[in-house]
């Protein structure tokens, strides 16, 4: 005979077990008597901890009791949000979903402003502005971030390739888009950068960068030749032996130069990158600095003419020296890098002296030096031919 007790027992057995929550609030006792609140997450066989920087303090009065109550509520709210994020992640829904409705042009402008604030040059900001204009010409100004896919990016490449522009220019515009999309991924605006799905042979090919530089003999010719503006001559040769850009030399004051024991150094915030540079000055560089006299720390070291007249001075000086190369202040910077590597300095050190943020930027100079070494070795190739 089946009894009611039997049914009660079977019903009990069939009740499903309550699933354990993957995230739990836990407490860690601290030496000062407080407890630090953290989340204990167990997911896919792995455990992780997130300390919330929330604390339960000893309850000594009604105020601390209410404080702890509010703290627990805050921790519970964070836990709930983490559970929602976890569920969305498992369902393929990301935080980027709602933010990806932003217009591409708005994101590009935000990216441009961000680069300005982090010290990027105005030239790059202007390049981004031009890239935005071409994006609008390509597909209009109503394209949202969620609409940027591989097909859109390939189409933009085809559009740029159809323009009557140098590859280096169109490649620069495409680079602006790529960098902006990379930042969008980091900021969780989009889940991934679709450009990563494009093979290298489909992208715009950037011609290998070249660097005009002066040889030791050519620098000697400049030293020996007269120049119509002595300050320009001194500043240019100073650059040849320290590698500073024209903008940095123009801004250089006497207060920027300090003596550390027997070594003179210059401390300067580079105009282009906003990076602080501590640059040791060689005796040859010091040789081309003018006499300080009674000048103040705030006085400029080199009294340089306007950019327009400066170029006239350099062209005339180069002509007087018998040089056929296009001499600019950046040529002096390239000359410094090439001379240092030729003299045996390592690539990393030269990169730091130039203020480069990445060693790969300096590698172009290493290629120049390697080519010079190849040419030097091949000079003896025909000496012993019969």
C-alpha cells in the first residue's frame, strides 16, 4: 500500500538543488579591525578575486552601523552588475553594444582630441581631420561604429587607392582610421578592430622611409663655409652633434642646460612629443653654443630668424659649401643619428638620445649604416682582380 509519506519522500527527492552563485561577497579581516570586502568569482573551473576597496568598520555607534549598511548595499550592487556582465558575456552581448551606436566621425574627433591631450603633434591632428573628410566623402557622415566591418574598411582602401595622391599620404589616412579603431576596442566601444581581418597584401603599401643625412666630410664643408646668419650656422651644427629638432632648439633656454660633474646636460620637454629629454652634450655640441655672457636663465640660447628666412639661409649656406643635398634642420637630426650608429653606439641608446618612443622608429638609421658598411666592404672587391 502506497502511503502519503511515500509521495512526500519522492517529492523531496525530485526538488532540484539550488545552483551556487558564481560570484560571492567575502570579507578579509584587517589588522585595524576593519574588514575589506571582495568578490570571489568561480567560473569555468577558475577562481579569481576582486577587491572592491570597500570596508566594514567596527560598529561603535548608529552612524557606523548605517555606514556599514550602505557599504554592504554598494558591494551587493557591484556583485549584481558583475553577474549581469557575466551573463551578457556568455550570451555574446558586450558593453560595446550600446556605445557602438556612436557615429564614426564623432569617434574620430574624440580620438583626435585625446591625442592632442596626450601630447601628440598638431600635424597628426590635422591628418586625422583630413582622414575624417575622406571618410565622409567615402560613405557619408551617418555611419555608426557598429557598421564598421571588414567590407567597409576594404571599400575605404579602394576609395583611397582611387585618389591621385602619394601612397604615403593615403596610407596615413588609413592609419588614422586603424589607430582610432584600436582605441575604440580598448574603450569597449566596439568588440574588435575589423582591420585585423584584412591581410597585409590588401592594405595600402607604405613606401620605405628614407633619411637624408650628411657625411663627416659634408659636415666639415659646412663648418668651413661662410653663412649669412651666424646663429643659424651654430644652431644647425649644434643639432648635428646633439640631434635636437629645430622646434626644440628654438625653445632652448640657458636654464635648460645644467652641469652634472664634468658633464653638461640639457633638460627639455620636446615640442613634438611632449616627452621630457635629459640629453648629455658632447664637447663638439658645446663648441657651437654661443657665449652666455650676462644672459638670464630664461633667455633663448639661439636667436634664430623666422622659419621662412631660415630656409633661405640654409639653402645659401649649402650652396656656398658646394653641397647638392637638400639641407634642412631635420637633415641635421638624421646626421646625428647616423654618426652615432656609425661610431658604434647601439640602437637602443641612439633611440633614447633622439627621444623616440619606439626603437623601431630608429631602425631606419640602422639600415642606412648597414648599407654604408656594405659599400665599404665592397670597395675592396676589385682590388685583386687580375
